[in-house]
């Protein structure tokens, strides 16, 4: 069983995390969300970085889920 996140119940069109991430697909090279820096690299992968963290995901949805999970902690 997975714990629900508040953003699971909010329309993504109004979700500040999703709106910020969407900037990456609109030409913005890097965004900062909480303590995370997210970059869309030349291979269309989302690189998520913070102190001691360098993760990579392949879709906007995966990036969104990662940040919702880790910023809620």
C-alpha cells in the first residue's frame, strides 16, 4: 500500500511542481524545486540533483512523481 500524496488529488494544471517541470519541455534548460535542480539533458532525460543526489528519469511523469515523493518528506 502506498501513501497518498496531496498532489494526487490536485489538478496538475494548477500544481506548482508540475507547472515548474513543464517549463523544461518549453525550452527552459533548468528549474529549481525546493532543494532539487532538474535539467532536461541532450538525451531528453530528466536529471535530478541535490546534495548527495544525482538521479535520472526518462519522463516528465516520472520526474514529477520523484519530486512529489521526495519533497513531501
